[in-house]
C-alpha cells in the first residue's frame, strides 16, 4: 500500500459516522470542528522522525524544534486559520543527549512564540530507534472563511507562494556534502532546516474570499495539486517554464547533477501555499501577497478532466505534456529515500 491508499483505507474505517460538531473530517490539511455558532477549531498533527525527517549530523536541534512547529502550523495556514495551542509527544532513546533535547525545546518554544501559540501538554515515551516528535496544533477560524481543498473550478488559475524546490535542493546538498558550506546557498539550506509557515498570507487570502481551494506544499507540487484536483473533481495543468525557483536552483543542480524541474514539482517540504482562484482576481491576490511581503506566482490552470499534467517547453520551442500526478514524496513507495514531508 502506498501513502494515498493507506489514507483511503483509514477513511473507509472511519465510515459515514458523523457528529453535529464535525464540520469537516479526514481529507484536508486540518479537521474542522465547530467551536460555537460563528467559529471553528482547526486540528492537525504531524510527526518528525530522526533519519526520515531530520538528520542530527547536520540538522541543528534548535531548528528541528522550530521545524516541528512550522510544518504543523503550515496546515493551519492552509485553511486560513490562526494557530493557538500545541501538544507535544516526544519519543527519545534511553540515555538521550539532554543538551540536544534542551536545544530542541528552545527552538520549539521560540517558534511557538513567533506564531502566537502555546504549548499546553503532551506525552513522553522511550523509543529505541532515536528521536521522534509528534505535534498536534489547534487553531481557529471563522467557519465561513475556511478554505478547503475541494473548491477548485475549471478556469481557475493555479498559484503558489515563494519559490519551489529549495528545500529538496538544500537536503540534497546537506546530505551529500556538495556545496553544503557555501554561503551563497545558505537560504537554500535554510528552506530544509527551518521552513516558515505562511500564516499571514493564508489568513489574508481566506479573509478576502478570493480563493476557491488551498493547501500547503509538503509532498511536492505534483502530488499536492493532485489532491486538490481529485477532491474537486477537476484536472490541473502545470506550465513548467512558469514555475518559480528554477533560476535559484540552476547552480546547485549543476553541482550535484540534479534536475531542477524534478526538485520543483516533486521535491516536497516547501511549506508554501498552493491555491486556485478566478483569474479575474489576479491583481487583488498580488496586492495581498505584497502586503504579506511574499511573492506569489501563477503556475498553471484548472481544467475539465482528471489528474495533473506538466507542460514542458522543448529546445526547439515546441511543448510536450506529461502526466505527473502523485510524483512527490511517499513514505511507503519503495523507490523513495531520504526525507520527505507529511
């Protein structure tokens, strides 16, 4: 079973049972639970496991702590909400490095302060295989403003924030040692080590009511867009030469012998926002992004059909189109290695 099949199996196990307070369950970045007649809770959980999500040989513990918070808060941002509370489950080996753990905790606490959320509880257990940290983050939003994955419509423009592929490139450089110490690549390495959740942008887009569907980019553009398309009953078309990040990644790719486009569409762990909107709202979306001091880029369109395709511009000036749906990171695909998003 691959990761998508496992999730589908769990959905089937959950069955049709519901609750008057459950607004939305499995299938989005967060579960949505009614708080009162106007607001809803947003609940999400992610796990970071040593050797899968972080390597202690090059990932400073403070930044592991920060990342543990950011990747969860990113789910709250993708629904348009504000993070409020954090629960931490820490699994550690016998005789663990106490100084490492304290530095991890300092990073976690600092990130919570910056995002405006409080640590309110959790659990500690022994794990013979190294460190593993699971965080549950609880946020809130006005129920009418929640942005789901299932609202994409044919004719929508597909947007992403920031540049894509930098986290995958940073991981490649850090794990291989090639270019790992070059100052010019510090920002690329930092995208893997210490990502930033786009909370302000997510909240502003949700408040403006201009976005039809949204999620965060954790498993790669191809896979995450496929989730939006599948739940919306539409297809997506990515324009390869419009994807942001290629110029930044050109030299790192040459150094390590990698394909920049593969990093961009399949690398994962970008933790940028992916969203769709009516093209008539493009100028307003750009203004919102400018106020948040972020770049946003149109990278394709939503069309009738199923799946996700990538349009490549060939050397002779013509274009080819190929299916790329679910080409991102999958924990249970045998060909995957290294680290990946949740």
